[in-house]
C-alpha cells in the first residue's frame, strides 16, 4: 500500500498499531476473519505464504505456528505496525513495502492473504495484479474485508473517509468478485464471516485461484 495524496497516511497506522493488539479489539474484529483464512488454508495447504497488510503480525504468526509452511512473509507499509510484528516473532520475514510493488519474484508464493487492509489500498486493481504476479500457477488468493450491500453505500463511505483524510473503499461482494476476476483469478468462493457488527457491515472472504 503506497502512501499517496489519494491514500491513507502512514502516521494513522503507526498510532493505531499501539492499540491494535488489545485483546478485546482482536477478539471482536480480527480473530473471526483470521480463523476463516486459516480454515481455508488448512484444507488446501501452502508451502510459501505472503500476508499483505499484515499489521502487527497476529495472523502472519498464526499462519507460521498453526500451518507450519516452509516460508511466511508479512508486508505492511506502516513502520509502527512492523515494529510490533517484529517484537512478536523473528521467525517471519517482515518487510515494509507497497502492495502494488511487492519485492518478490514472479510465482514466488503458493498463497497470498490480505485481511482488513485491502480497503485502504489507493489502487486496489494494481494490488490484485501484483498478487497474481507473485503467485505460482494454482496459487490461492484470500482477501477478507467489509463488502457493503449496495454501491451507493460504497460511494458514501469512500466520500466520508476521504473527507477526514483516510480514504478507504468498501466494494460490494459482486464488485470484489469482478475485480478479482479482472486481475486474472478464478473466483472459487465468497464466504460471509460472522463477527461484531457483521449484520450491518458484512465481512466477506473472497477466495481466488490463479490458473
């Protein structure tokens, strides 16, 4: 995720990193999403996993501990988030970087995950193309975020978040599927995730496969 004039500011995430790992925040917001991603990868194991927008590394470290792949890497553009992640474990390769210009060779990974970060990417389509590039044939993409019910809500949410200086984009489920297909993936499934506030702001895990 690059910091641009039309994107969120890095300092916001550096500050948020200080409360991100509080148990109530994780239990209510993030752990249900992480559990869904881990469940998918248990059914279809991956040897090399990249977590983009890894934050403080909670999911990334769980991928390492619970799935025991050969390689796990976590990438985020916030130094504050990565400082917390590095303190969690040194067994993961942590990198500060841009989702649209990942520092990895073509076909390097078997799975790319992105949870509750995709909506912050200034150029989501470029990020999806980059995820496609670093995945090998048959590699799986797992992206989880709020998918609003109607386009009007998406437009209103983007305008509101942009007005306060942290522009975000929440696509509909259909829009997210269309973006993933346009990047070259086959959409395998889209699963609703139950968590706090999920009725009003549904969270969806979209699973794509690189053919």
